[in-house]
C-alpha cells in the first residue's frame, strides 16, 4: 500500500463506516489511562495500529427510546459494525498485513458486564483515534453525531500514520444528560469533564428494559445537544422538551408534544402498561 491511511479510509467509508480513525497501539502505554490487560497490544501482541470505525445512530429513532424501533436500530448498527471489522480484517490479511478485530460488544449478558466491563473499550480507542472527546456521560462525543455513534476496532500489524487526539473538548457541560438520566447514574465532577458513572444504577435500567424487550436505554445519547446531526433534524426548543419529558408524561401520557414517540413506544413490545393497541 502506497498510502495505507488513505486506502483504508476509502475502503471503510465505501463499506459503510461514517467515521474512521487510526490510533497507534503505543498511545495506550504513553497515556497510561487503561489497565495493561485492556490495551490492544496485550490483547493481541502484533498490534501496531488500532483502526476505529464508527456508524451513526439516526436521531429520530434514538428519540423514541426505549422502543422496539430503537432496539432494532441498535442491533442493525452493531451487526453492521461487526461485519465491517471482519471485512476490513480480511482485506488487510489478504494484503499481507496480519490483523484481527474486537467485536462491537464482547459480552453475553448484562450480568457479565455488571461484574466487569468488556475486555476492550472502543470509546477509549475512538478517543485515541481522534474521533471525538469523552463527555460527561462517558460516551464519545463526535462533531458530526455527538454521542449518537457506535464503534468497532480492528487491530493491525501495519504501521499507519496516526490521527491526532482531538484537542477541542466537545462536551459543553450542559448537564442535560445528568438531568434526564432516569437512574441518576451520571454524577458531574468539578475537576474534570467526564462525570462519575454509577455503573450499577445504569445496569439496573438496562435490566428493566431488557425485561421489557426494549433495551438499550440511551437517553443520555438522545438528549445530548452536541452533534451536527441536529442541524439535519432541526427542532426548536428540543432540549427543554427533553428535560420536561418524564414529568410531563407522568402527568399526562397523551401530551401532544411527545405523542409520536409514545406511539412508537406503545407498539411492538409485550409491555402491558404501554400496550395501547
Ligand atoms: S444509559 Fe440510561 S440509565 Fe444509563 S447513564 Fe445513560 S441515561 Fe442513565
Ligand atoms: S448532554 Fe451536555 S453535559 Fe452531557 S455529554 Fe452532552 S454536552 Fe456534555
């Protein structure tokens, strides 16, 4: 490959990635933020570069969460990301550059994640690959999609010129995610942008939604005002609407401004309370 970065980027974009970035495996060691067993070169010692690909979540669907529509969208993106990683790995292997990949999720149950996180973190990888910065909600906030994007990573023995880590902080510390989280799982901190994350509280929510078959929650990604996708779907006063949603619906489940989201939520899942059909 004469220009591996350009060639790989083109390949990924043509295959359906929305974002692509390159992080040298050495960045994990230089930064020292990730425990050694979770670093790419520990997981596969041949790793020189981690190629991170992102695919967007579509805002009007994310806004219906928790819903079957959101669940299906989440599944589609996860599957597409895993396929992308598999395809890119074979593409690189076929050109003599030994590579492997780490699937999108890498766990079998919420009980397993409650005990310990996945063996590799794509959010940190995407940050090291220059795709965005980590926001108060612990998600990667990207200029194009805010946190409404999911990632997968390919580990390759190929040395690729790295992308710089993004300097400009994307999180505006508005605390909308904090105020909208139904479990108070995000706790702001004065000394840094990334909040403390109450993992068990978030997992409680995930388990409730899994029982209702409308997992995942994703409210903290829905309400984040960051991301150019908001310009594509402009909505006046949307943050106010997010902030008032829970209280308004508790008072009036038929409130007009939430009717379309509630319509979606009431269909397709075996939840007696929301089954309006
Ligand atoms: S996914 Fe839901 S419960 Fe978890 S932190 Fe985000 S808003 Fe809170
Ligand atoms: S909602 Fe506001 S505070 Fe939360 S991650 Fe987005 S910009 Fe940061």
